[in-house]
C-alpha cells in the first residue's frame, strides 16, 4: 500500500516526464526529417499551383488497378494516373484561359451520340429517348452507391452513379480537348513559299566532284582530350548531357533454388508412391496397408491427395501430352509408368490409365437455351439458369419421344447455326466451351443430351465423328521443385555471412571469392524494375534515402527468388552528368573536332584535284543530289556537305567543310533547276495534313515543358 500511495503522490511528475519524453521524440523526428510533418506529404504533385491530393490520387490508382485486373504493377498504375492528372490540370488551365466550356445543350448532344445505341435509352421504335436517359441517371443518383445494369453491344454490366459522373466528365473533357486542338489546327497552315521550297528540295538537283580527307587518317592516339575539353563540350551542348538524379548500385544474388540433393529427394518420394505402404492406425491399433499407385482403385482421389497438380480425367491427343515426354508417354501400355521426369517447375511420374481411339473432328447440331447473365446473353433473355435447364430438358424429352430435331430449331437462340440447320463442325482443338466439346468427342454418333455451358443449356445431337486416332488418359503425380528447409537455411546463412564480411571487406573481392556475379544497375528516382527480379521499389527507395551514403550496403528479400545484397556506389544529382558518363558521347565528337582542325592545317591547296593529290586521296563524283536526301554517294550521310552544294553556283568550289566522316571540298559541276509549277495547292494540302496531324502531340509537349511542376511522387506514394 505504501508503494501505491507513493505512486499516486508522484503521478503528476510521471505524467510530466512521459509528456516531455514524447515531445523530445517528436522534436527529434522533425530535426532528423524536417519534411515529416510538412503539407507536401499529402500532396503528390503541385502543377501550376494546383495540388494533386494524395488520398484522391491513391483511390484513383486503386480503381485503375482493379480495372486492369492485376495485369499491371502499382508503379505502372501510379504513373498512368499521374500522367492523366497532369494532363487534366494543364489542359483545364488552357480551357479556362480561352473561356472554353461544354454547355448544357452540347452536353445533351454528346450524351446522345455516346449512348443512343443502348437499349435502355431507346423507345419502342429503337429511337433515342432523352427522358429514359434522364430517368436512368436520376435512378442511379437515388440508389447510390448501389449500381444498375446497362447493356452495350449485347453485353450487360453494372454501373453506379460515381462511375456515370466520371464517364460524363470524360466525355465533356474529350469534347473540350477536340475543340481546343481544332482551334489550333485551324491556325496552322503552309504558305505557298513553303510548298515551293518543299517541291524544289525534291525536284532541283546538282552534280558534284569532291575530295574527302577522312578523320581516320589521324589515329586517336595523336589526339589528346582532357577533362577540361569534355567539360567545355558539355557546357556548349548542355541539352545533350542533362540528366535526372540517379543512383548506381551493385548487387549480388542469393537464389533460393532446389539443390541436386533436393531434386533427388523429390524423385525418390515420387517413386515411393508406386508401392503399397504399411501405416500404423492409432484408432484401431492395427497396421493398415495403404494402396500405392500400382494398386489404388480411385486414381483421381490418389493423385489429388499426392500431387501438386490435380488429376485430368480427359483423353488427350498426342499433341496435348507434355512436350518433354510426349513420345515416351505415347508408347506406354496401360498400367506402365514413365518418370520421374522434369517438366518445367515440376518432377512428374506418369501412369497410362487408358488408351482409346477418338475422333479428331465432329459434326453436331444443337439448340441453345440461354439464361440471364450468361455469356453473350442479350437484354431480352430473362430465364433463370433453372428455367433454362427445365426448357432444355423438355426439348430433349420431345426429341426422344419422336419430334424431329429440325422442327424445334426455332427455339434456339443460336441464330448463326440455325441458318445451317443448327449444325456445327469443329476439331478437338477448336475454341469451344469445354463442356460442349467434351460431350461431342467423348460420346458416340447418334447420342443426344442436355449440356450446360457458360452460354446456357444446349440440346446436342452428335451427327458425325471423323479422323479417329489414339488418345491417352494419363494419371500424373506432380511435385513442384522447391528447395528444402535445409537449403533455404543454407542460402540465408551464406547471404548473412557475406553481409557481415562486407562490413570490413571489399564487396567485389568477396563476391569473386564466393563465385558470385556482381551486377551493376543505375536507378532514377521513380524506377522500379531490376533485370530478372521484376518490381523492386524497396531497393530504389533505399538508394535514394538521404541517410544512405556511398559504400552503404543492405540485404533485400526478393519474393519467389531469395535475397540480394546491394551496395550504393555512386550518387548523381539532377543536372549535367558526370565527366566520366559524358565522355562516352563527348569523346568521339571532340576527337572529330580536333582532327578536323589538324586536317585543315595540313591543307593549303584550293581545288579538288590539288587537295586530293596532296592528301593522298582520290577525287569522287556524286550525281543528282537533292536537299531531301542527305546521303552522299561513296561517303554516307553528310547533310552539311549536301547543304553546301546547294549554296554554290555551277563551276564554283567550296571552302573546307567539316563533315561527319571527314573534311571535304566540293566542286559543283552541274545544276539542274526544277520547272516551277503553276499551282502548289496539292503540295500545300499534303504539308497541311502532315503538320496538323503532328499538332496534338507537339502542343501538349510544349505545354508540359512550360508548366511549373513540383513532383513529390517519390516521397509520398512510391
């Protein structure tokens, strides 16, 4: 009690101590990470002063991924939504500045154009009825967030009020965009002078004689290029060397894969399943004999209990057997085994269950009774699955009692086959409903029955079966090839030992000692993929964290793979790339400039023949050059040389020209002027079409480039 009283007396002090500790924790967090409580944490990006809210953004990303059905990664979805939101803000600014909007009457017309083919919005004559559209929208609003069915192109789907309003906004946005770009296109045109220049660039031509002194006449070793040369070149051509922030990482892999001992154990376990085994029964206190694959009666139950792949009770054609074992399996007698054999990620033990001759193609006729919600069922179908089955059963009963199949075809909804007396002819590998196909091939000519598929219930009669060949029913026990726990523990221990050793050792040397390949990769801040490892944003985030320094390393678990140990080796911030990286592009160009200067200094002659003689080269000719073709015969692509040719009069010789492959001097030997046209309208029309077709992409690129964007994706959602 005394202790409790002391605690009560000092409770105020304890509360103050705890409060101060919490305050210190929060303050330290702010000091360590000044952005931790900033508003930017809730903003994905700010575009021309407009924020993209984080919560709204993430909801849109989720919806996008849901629609994609798992076919894209979260980063891909985020990039798609970011680009969508960015475009919307940029374009909305343009619409507002120009006073563009979609008025009520225009919106009504847009909705009519978009939905006039939907049966829900048509009157009894098939005409669009705006009152039905308004009633549908009103109902969606009343039942929100619940949904209502809608039919398009015979397919029924559900839609709620939020989806509808988003769809309306999309329609309005597309209309505004079309108006905006049409206005720009209307202001874009080609002049007569431009049309004439385009014509002359193709019609006028010149013949030349030239001499080329190739840059290869001077070896690279004679040309000294310093770091200052590269830096100067970078400054003069900044647009070529601008780079986003990036991080260079090296890593080694520790794969969790089955060892040879693991594979041998899997194969041994499969072979054990062939024989009966004795097993002590705790309940009866007796030793029971558990049937093996050799003697078991219920093959399906045995395989499903012992295999990682369920039993397939169908007969397979030779082409359907596993490719790695097809020939061996096809030779088995009933009861014989093949395996264990490796097939992809599995070891398999296969037993021949039965061999039968079956047709490779069939001809059947059928009557289809669909049900509401069935595949390709249109809005007029109202039967439930139970009612459709009952109707199909009654049709079958009539056929069996003597009514001709043909007399009942009018009851079928398959209008295409009805035109051919309900007949369908197909091969075993055709894309038919599985149940329909199974009945047609597994039964005999003349058999008739009701078969259910995703389309509805079919009354099927087999008319003909042709091209009989052997088919095989194979019982296969499959075991996935996976590492044992011992192997997994070994991989983890190897990774841990490497990581510990890397603390004081050389990363590359340690990897070499362990026969591990050191793989380099360079990341930008919003990257996600690593070759062979898929999306690994965790590694990218770590590489860009402020606390990660050059030389730091860390292990990362990789789902379905194992581990990697990564080391940060270089940090490059946004701006001009490093001299080392730039040298790959800059060095050949700088050498070319220096070689051109050295060649110029050696040339004193002024004519093609004299220069060729002095420099040990041969004069060459090129005929019918045009401005539209920058390839110089015998030299390659040389736009400067060809451009210079069209700047000279006939009989004139050029000054020295620094080309792509060498230094040139040209002499124009003939100029063939083009005959001027009386009318350039057709050329203007062609150029206008080309120009206007390119407007949309170029205009948006220009708008985006001029937009003030603060991109916080890497800090907020990635």
